[in-house]
RNA sequence: GGCGGGGUAGCUCAGCUGGUUAGAGCAGUGGAAUCAUAAUCCACGUGUCGGGGGUUCGAGUCCCUCUCCCGCUACCA
C-alpha cells in the first residue's frame, strides 16, 4: 500500500545536547514539520527524522561537572528535545540518538567502507592547542604573549601538539564535488548559499581529521581502540542509520535513501554540503537530494546570545502567544532562507491582522451567519454564479500553487498565496452581502454562505501543515470528518444539510497582560547588570 | 585582502532575460458597510529606485566608478 506512494525523507540536524532547546532548534524542526505534514496530506509516504547528537568532549565535560556518567547525562538532556517535539506538535516519525546501538554500528560500518575504499588513512594532527579551551587554533588567530608564548583569542596559552589521527581524503574530492554541484543545481538552497559553498570548494580542500585520541566519549574506531570517531562523521551518519544502514538491502534503506532534504541552519551548511556528500560517495552511497540552509532569528533586533541573556525559549513562546500562532509567524514573517527578527510587535501584528482579522474572522463571520440564519445546518450551493465560481476556482487552484512553493521550501510564499484567497473570500462576502440577501433572497444567501464555507474548508485543509491544531478545530466546526481532511478530500465538497456545531473563534486576539504583570520572553528586559 | 549578495515608499520587502503613469503588506488619513473576534470592504503615496558617469529611441532593470551594509573565506558544535 505504501509501496505505490511517492516517498519523501527529510531530516533536521541532530541537536547537540550540551544546550537547551531554543528558538533556532524549534525553527528548524518546525520547517521540516510543516513540509512533512504537507507531503503526508498530499499522499506521500513520509519519513521525518530528528534527534540528538550526544558525543564529544563538551558533553563528557558537562556530564562530569554534573557528577553523572555521560550516558545518564545524555539520557536526561536529550529528553529536553523530545519534550520540545511534543510541545510544538512535531510529527517526526523517528527520534535518533547518536548513543544508540544502531547508530554506533552504522558509524563503524561506514568507517570500514571508507577504509576499504582507501579514503581514510592514519596520520597525525598537529596544531596550536589551548588546554584551557580544549580547542585548536589556527596560526593566524594567535597573538604573541609576553614571554614568547602564543596566546589564543580567548587569552589562553597555546602549545604545539601532535596527536595521531585518521584523515579522510577530502582533498581528492574537489573536482567530483564541483561536478556534483553542477549536475545538481538544486542540491544546495538558497542559491546564495550554493555560491558560497562552490566558492569554498573551488578554493581547495584539505584532508579532514576524523578521529581523536584525547577523549573517549564517542564511537570507537574499528580495530583501533585508541581512537574515537570525530564529530561530523559520527553526527552526519545518523541520517543513514535511521533508515537502516548498514543494511543497504533492507526495504527501508532502499525506499528512503537518498534523503530528499536535509534541513540545516546556515552555520552547519558546509558540513552537510561538502563533507557529507564526499563521505557518502566515498563509501559508495548516493548523496542526498538537497541541503537547505535557513537563516537565524534575532530578538527585538538584537543578536541572540547566552551572554546577552536574550535567548528565546520555545516553550515560553508557545505559552505566551499560542503554538499555532507562533508556528505561523515563524514561517510567514520572513522569506525562508533569510534571517528574521522576532519582535513582540510583529508577532502581535501577525496574530491580529492575519490570523484573528483575516482568517479567523472569515470563518467566524460565515459560520455565525449559518448558525443564526440557517438553523445551524449547512445550506446548499444552488446554481453557482460567476462570483461563486471565481472564488471557488481561486481556492481550487491553491493546491497546485502550494505544491510549487513547498517543493522549494518557500513557506512564506505558500502562506502569502493562501492569504490571497482569504482576502478574496472576505471581499466576496462584502460584495454578496448575505445580510441583505437574508431579507431579499434567502436561497441565494444560503448559496453564498455555502460557498464561503466550502472555501474555508479548503483553506483550512491546506493550512494544516503550518497550523495543525487550529485548522483541526476549524474543520471540526465545518463538520468535516477526520478522514476527509487530506488533499485528496479537497475535491469532495461539503455536504449540504450537515448540522454544524456552535462556531467558536479559532484565533483569539492577543491581549496585553495587565501592567505590572508583564512577563515573557519578548518583554522588556529587566535591568541588566553592569558588573563585568 | 579575495569571492559573493545587497542598498527601491515611514517600516519589511517584490520588481525575470531593459519598454505603458515603479508595486505589495504593515503603519497613517478619509469613506462605506454592520454578518463577524470594533473584525470587513473601498479610496489616498511629489518615492532624487545609495551618489556620479556611460550605452540606448528608452534603464530601478545593462556597463564603469564611488560609497555604505551583509555573507563566505575549514576541522567549537
């Protein structure tokens, strides 16, 4: 049954557990969730993966600081991300953790493949290392200290160290990667990011250190227990682990790989667009179809950072404005791919204008008239007039339009297109003036109200990917059964005569808290300490 | 420094391969309507399209130059 449906496999990055979930995590997963829901409603066999990245020295250190063993520690912090998944109504089909047995097995398998292919060799990694920062620095980042020592930007003293390390022969992949980008122009989106990646690769590639010996919290390198696999090879491999690697003959692997989309933040584009396809091709595995690098959010125009103390908590955000309102805002406010600014003013503007006034009120005004003037039963359409047909056609054409936009992750444009139809429906009501028809031509009034209800039905079905909860409630009020809410059901109009429940507003306006009771992530900052 | 992308109405931005009076949303002003969450609908912009020069019958849209902003320029994830 699922065999005949087109498949769609998409992933979020796995989130590093040494951090609590913030708006950036929520945003990435939200974009995937909307896309996953759209594809499911459109008849695709969707596989939507998210998860947590749990290895690395920082995690080991944090665990030690918390007096826990690393596994117990990651068990706990990984849960924060699962909680976000529930709180934001994300519909992922799987949640992978890099500490799971399936993943460790998968990493070691791809490692062996790369070794067998001659893509990995043992060398030594040398560089300026700051013990205090537990990090390497480039020569150009260093400054001369007082006694001839080199000093890192952080002020820490660095020393020249060498450690044995396995390397991936990335340097050999320059031409093949460039050819791959050329042959697959949509592999990296947005286009500006693609240019950056190509420019980077054209500048030449160096071999990549892919193992470490200085700490132990990672996937052991096969046949060399002194080494663990280093971050990116470990982390990126999750995308194939989750569909069954190394069992490449397994149904799930054959069905879902190569992935249709890796959604990532712009900060980790290179790893996904350069290293990952090279790793995969080196191991004889097809690279994914697309990597999309989205932008970042600022808070009230300010860069978000822990030190500024203006980190936005996704749970607080949803509690303050409503989950679907926030989901809508994030996907509507900026052209997807660009950076965006989260401001209270803009959020409330979208809530009020787009959701409460345009869409919510459209449903409410039409459903109220049906409740009051049609005995709470859906009237019949009658013979459609030109105006009826024009509006129904606009709503009917919307699916094709949205497919085009979702296909390229243009969520904002998809929503703009949806709101064009909402605007047309509001104009239609004003022009048809059913409140006048009530006295002069009740049958025509019924036809008008039916037409609006049918258009609202289509709008609600098509808006489910972004606002699943609210649209579910709107469809409830239209008497649409649960099994008639996918895109195939768009072609089956509302049944006249259906008894409808009492209408209730779906999108309340934002009410400012009483003065003095103000709180929340986007509120004015309390006095900031000036101590330094 | 190198490569790339930008500077268009108060704000956020559309404007593809050059061609009718440069557009949208928000904000603002006026009006209509009153079904609806005081929501909706209609009307209203004298914008040096960053500055200057050039190509062209014609440039926001091409070329040169100046200026300002942003991104990338590898092993913290």
